[in-house]
C-alpha cells in the first residue's frame, strides 16, 4: 500500500526518541498507514548519529561509519520500502587501519576479502583456522539475520518468526551459542597469541563493548566480517545527519509528525498496557498527557525503567539494575588545517598506546578523518574525530569536572599528535564530549553509549526483547538485538514494526 494518507483503521503510535531506531520505526509505521508522532528532547534528530556545526566544520557526534548500505543491506531495504534515495556514500577501504603499540605500520582491514585474508595471514601467522571458523559462522548468521528472526522471542508469534528464519545451514551456529571469542581462540590453538588477541580486543570493543574474552562468538563473527565485500562499511557524503534527515522526510511525507525539544517524562500504564505519555515542551514548559495505542521507546533500557518508575515490572527492573556497567564515550572533535593530516591518511584509524593498559580511557583511540569534498570541512581543512570508551562513573563523581575534561582532552590531543601534525597553528577548532555531554544531548542514562554489551548473557537469544513485559510498549534501539550501530538499530526498528503490524 502506498500510504500518503493515514489509515484511520490503524493505530496511533507515539515514539520516544528520534535516534536512527525511532526514526526508522516511525517512518516505516507512517508509510504503512499508522498515525505516528515522534518526540525528541534534543534540538536535532539522530541521537548518537547526529551532527553539530562549528566554524564551518560539521562534526559527526558519534557514529561515523555506516553498515547496511549495500544492496539487500538493512538501510538499503528500509530506504527502498520508503521509496527514498539512499544517502551518497563512499566505501571505507580499509575499514580501519589499526596501529598496535610501538608499531608504525598498521594492520589494514581491507574491504576486498582476499586482500584482507592476505593481510591477516601476514600479520597473524597460523591464525587462519580462527578466521575460517568466523567466516563459516558469519555466512550462516548473516543469512539467518536476513530472514528477520525475532530475538529473543517472547510469544508464539515471535517464536514462529524465529523458527521461520532457521534453515539447516543455521544449525552450524548452534554448538557455538555459548562460545566467546576467547573460547574460539583456544579451540584453534591461538589462546596465547597476544598480538592477535590485542587486535581482536581493540576491534571488538568498538562493536561489542567488551574484549575478545567476553564477546559472544556469534556476535563477533558478524562484527568482524561486515567490513568486507559483499557487505562493507561506508562514509556518508555530507555528514551522518543525512541518514536522519531522509528518514524525517519520509516520516513527514507519509503524515507522521516529529516534535523536537519535547521530553517524555513518564510512560503511563493501565492494566498492564501502555496507554499514554507525559510530555513536556521544553520551550513553553507546557506539560500534558498524550494518549496512544502503542509506545515505542527508542531509549536505553536503563532509561525505559526510569520512564516507567513504579510501574516497571520488578523482574525487569531487577535485570536492568544487575547489568554490568555500560561504557560511556570521551570524544575529541578537531577542525584542522589540512597540513595536520599526513599524506595517504586512511579515513578510519585505531590506535592502542600501552599494551598493558585498558582498551579505552584514551589508551586506545578510534579516529575518523574527513576527506576533501565530503562536506565536513571547508576547502583546505579537515575534521578529526577521536573517541575512546570510558567508565562513565568518575565523570559524575568528580568535584572538578572542567579539570577532568581538560586533562582527557590534552591527553587525547597529545596522543593524536604522535600521528597528526597538531600544533596551535594547525588546530582551528577543538571541542570534547564526555559522558555528561552525551547525557545532556542524547538523554542516555549517565551518558552510556553503545548498548548493553554483547556478552553471552546479554546477546541475541539472551538479550532484551523489543517486546517488553508491558503490552503495547516496545523497546527499540541499541539495547536490543542485534545491538549497536545504525544498521543494528534499524533491524530492531523493523522487528518492532512487524510486531505491531502482527497485532492487527
Ligand atoms: C562515539 C561513538 C561512536 C560510534 N560510532 C559508530 C559508527 O561508526 N557506526 C555505527 O553504526 N554506530 C556507531 N556508534 C553507535 C551508534 O551511534 C548508536 O548505536 C546508534 O546511533 C543508536 O541509535 P538509537 O536509535 O538506539 O539511540 P540514540 O541515538 O541514543 O537516540 C535516542 C534518541 O532519543 C532521545 N530521547 C531519549 N530519551 C528521551 C526522552 N525521555 N524524551 C524525548 N527524547 C528522548 C534522544 O535525544 C535521542 O535523540 C557510535 C556511538 C558513539 C557514542
């Protein structure tokens, strides 16, 4: 059905949050005839995948690389259904150039599978059995995910969707469900390969929040394989904002509505069913209760529990409280003269400084560099964005927040200066974001980012479901399967849309 008008027989859906998860769910529901209202407390949509502008530079707040743009990829599928153009993008090749401590030549994660195989065989001799196991698990998991399983299932319909996605080829993954990457390394006789493990720790932390020892193997198989063809990571032309802007366009074209600077303060529940939201207009201070048939919460699961307050089911609340501490992020945004960028600089780099130090806390930095004509910097200038995972707690306990922020900023810039030419004369703009900044701009509890962590007890079949224990209350975003990233939260949005439609 082409739904340029709202189908009166379909329900009203109010969505908390215009992150990629909320916008994708909203745009799809509006396109399928639902009456959609999205509320976001921020100034611009996109959440962790939005942007801000300073002195002619455009900085991507968090996400800088996009998966799922290839034909059949999740963004491609959703944009096709919405009949909107996919953002223009260039493939990331290498997806990442990884510098281990003391090394001057990077490990290049090439886009071409054969080139990547040659690189890893040279970098990690004897590791091929591990990579072959990953390739086998990835092939099966990717096909399975492409058939839109509902994970974890919470009722018969979910279970049916899950079983429909299973094929004999999927069964090869089953014995590995409880394996971590650490287990697989030992299985392949690579348990003591420090260099390989350090590389995996670094890369996996980006996608799963945790190191190789803890990351669920089936999750890692996908995270470590999507950078190669026929999938791949992409750098959007213009900025990350394009993704959100296109989704907003589709939403509004199909009769949906987006209200920015509107905070949802409470989800109201009656007889076990979400029925309304308490909303505050930040500009006018007006507070009102909005009745709805469905609530889609595009928030971290920790925020969901807060929005439910006393009405949160005790088991659910307890499970959320017992989750391991999630990571926050510390990000430095630099607008620089092109003379700061070394020749042939890859667009995405990862550095580890001290082999014995933590992955994060500025000891490792993930760096994205703009390239000429990509819309992020004026001619002759570039942006450098460097992020590191941090423990959010000290950022809230410190009695001298500005000093802590300054210390982290100086430390990050000093580390970046080992690669880039960073001097007062080449840095035009400098700014940093801490867990407090993320809490302010994205409303995420304590500024935590990237979901709940892909450990065995919280990934896929054992994670938080989109279907919450409260009827007609749906959770969408990086706390749910298949996890963080704009592609991940788009799958999550698609699942919720299908679950709502199935109630018709
Ligand atoms: C530093 C960093 C780097 C990253 N790099 C990448 C990358 O390269 N590639 C990638 O794919 N992913 C990356 N990610 C992860 C990715 O950005 C996120 O997983 C994804 O964007 C999360 O989307 P979401 O829709 O779940 O939630 P969010 O982006 O958190 O959006 C939630 C929205 O809800 C709003 N909101 C919350 N509570 C309320 C409320 N009570 N009332 C009203 N509005 C509310 C917020 O304002 C926000 O706009 C990165 C993340 C970070 C932090």
